[in-house]
């Protein structure tokens, strides 16, 4: 990745971490986890808690991928509303999906408490309505969640009351979720990694898995200057999944997304009085929140080409200034970016093939549900498939167009939705 993608506020405010060695020998274990983001770390920790000997391989450093560079917005659920899920899958499956996806916040909270992870966790998330019609949809969703699923932590915020949460942006009301919130994502990843080490997981950093082979009764992995044998593999490499499992590559496309962190703001509490994380309701959304030291961390705009803008700060600043005109000329201390792994239908893609388990494509909604995905894969590894199958049975299609055309075709589709935002 170009260096200018990596200048994140999170790296500058990361908790201490002792770099782990690279793999340079042959080892045997029960489970190899490939990828040191939320998904892989959660899976490794949960497997170790079940008494398995686990080795985790990370090509770069812990949290290098989306997990260490995301907006830190904790939003219960998936990219689909519960009404859409209920209509598409029927009540019984919808209930099972609800329990896992809407329950993900509690699992992450449990992890943070259990392992004493210092990651600036704050509660409260606002989805801000960009259009009046979006607010009407939100009201219907809140009512449905409460009536059909007993989910009462969502509060409808009338347009006249939106100033309780945000002063800026001209929003038409919103939904305030008390079980949502925000955190420092890299420190959550590092906290999971420390917990995994304490549970006996061996972590190798700067060690890319180059090849994996399922021999039926065991698996082989070539990685770095070493090799591993294990009973099972968990692939948790999100946007890089195609490198290690080419047959999975066409289920996701990477969409580039950029973030900035301003200098600490003296009037931060006026901009976001309840300290909620905010995401607007557009398809290409703006999302923002305050850091522990009162910077505004703002994500906005997407790029459908891999190459980052020459001036990431300038690219995001114009979106921030639309919401908060008073910040048009404020100092930006950090600007960075990352790839969001997106599936065709925006639902995570999980599954199993022989001794290989995988989960990727959380479609910009992975800060909470990745922890669940990791734990479900750990359950599946020891033979408990019931909850794993709730996600693994979600329908998925490949992006059409093969290796060369998949991204341009997906881009056309995404541009169409982005254009609808402006109508
Ligand atoms: C800019 C941005 C903002 C986002 N904001 C939010 C948000 O606010 N809220 C939200 O819910 N979601 C958000 N997301 C999405 C969320 O961050 C992801 O869904 C989630 O972090 C995915 O976690 P993961 O562990 O599956 O993948 P990753 O965190 O990407 O981890 C994969 C890891 O695998 C490693 N790897 C790759 N190939 C190999 C290999 N061959 N061998 C070994 N290791 C390998 C990579 O180095 C990487 O560390 C955002 C994403 C981005 C990019």
C-alpha cells in the first residue's frame, strides 16, 4: 500500500505492542488462522479458549488491514434493515440472523471488559437522515425492531431534536442507537491480539501465507520462510482472500474509502454534544465521531479506483466542510485510507470447504460482526455448526466479469447508487 494510505491517527495513538516474530521453520498445530484483523484475531482467541493449539499468520502487522484503519463506528446489525432481512428470509431465519448480528455489540463489549482492552469505547450511534424519506424509513424500522424483535434501544430523533446530537449537516432527523457507539479500532485489534497471546496462540507477523493445500486429513500452509501443518485453516484475509483462496476472489470487490483526523478541536463538544458516532443515510455516506482527545475523525467519499487521491486530506476535507462549514480551514493532522471488502448483496460471505473455513466481505459494516464471525468459525472448527450455518447459508453471487471486468462492472453499479443519493 502506498505510504500515504498509512498515516493514520490510530497508529499514532496505538497502545504498546511487542512485534511478533516471523515464521522461519516448520510447525504443526490444530488450527492455522490467516489474517490478523478482527475476524482472524477473534477466531484465534476463541479457538484457543476451546483448548486448541493455534498459529496466526499476519502478512504485515496486527491490525494492518481494515480493522486498524476504519471509522471505529459500532453499528449493531448488517447493511440490510431488519425489515429487509425478515421479508427476504422469513421470520425463523431472520430471528437467527438478528440474534447474531444485533447481538454482536454485546459480544464485543464482553471481550473489551474480559480482556481489559483500552480502546476508548463510547456508547451512542446516530444514523442521520439525509432526506425526509430516509427519516420515514427509519421510523418504520425502529417501530418494527421494537414490535417484532423486542429491540428497544433505538430512539427516533425528530428533526427538531437533532441538535442534541449534532450541530451541522442539515439532517432530517435520525435514529439514535444506545447500543451502538465508537472505539479506537487498532487498539481493539491489539487488545484481542494480546488476549490471544495470553491464551497460548502463536502469532507470526510480517509472515504472508503464500499457499494452502487441503490434503483431506490435514492441511499444509507455506508461509514466509517456513511451513505449517494443521487440522484446519481459518481464512480471515478480507480483501486479500483471493491471493490465498483464488476460488473466493470474485465474491468481493475492494472499494477505497478515506479518513481524516483534525487537530484537537476546542469546540468539539458543540459539534457533537452527545459524543455519538454519526453516519448519514446516503449510499456513499459521510461518517464521523470524536476521538478521545477531541479530534474529529471523518470519513467521506469513496473511490472506485485503487489508486489513492494525491491529496487524501483535501479529498475528504470537502465532505467534512459540507457538514461542518466552520471546519473548512481547520488543521488536519492525519489522513489515511483503506479498502472496504464489499459483496454483491452487502451481506458477509462465510463458509466452509473441506478443512478450510472463511469469512470476508463485511461490506463496511464489520467493526462488530467480525468478532462474531470469528467466534462462529471457532465453534464450527470444533464441530458446532448451527450458528455458523446461519451466516454460511446466506445466498451469495460472484461479481460478473471475471478477473478483469468484475471491478469496472461493480463500479458502474455503485456509481448508479451514488448518483441516486444526489437526486
Ligand atoms: C476506511 C474504512 C472505514 C471503515 N469504517 C467502518 C466503520 O466505521 N464501522 C464498521 O462497522 N466497519 C467499517 N469498516 C469495515 C471494517 O473495518 C471491516 O469490515 C473489518 O475490519 C474487516 O476485518 P477483517 O479482520 O475481516 O479484515 P482485515 O482487518 O482487513 O484483516 C485482514 C488481515 O489479513 C492480512 N493478510 C492478507 N493476506 C494475508 C496473507 N496471505 N497471509 C497473512 N495475512 C494476510 C492483512 O494484512 C490484514 O491485516 C471500514 C473499512 C475501511 C477500509
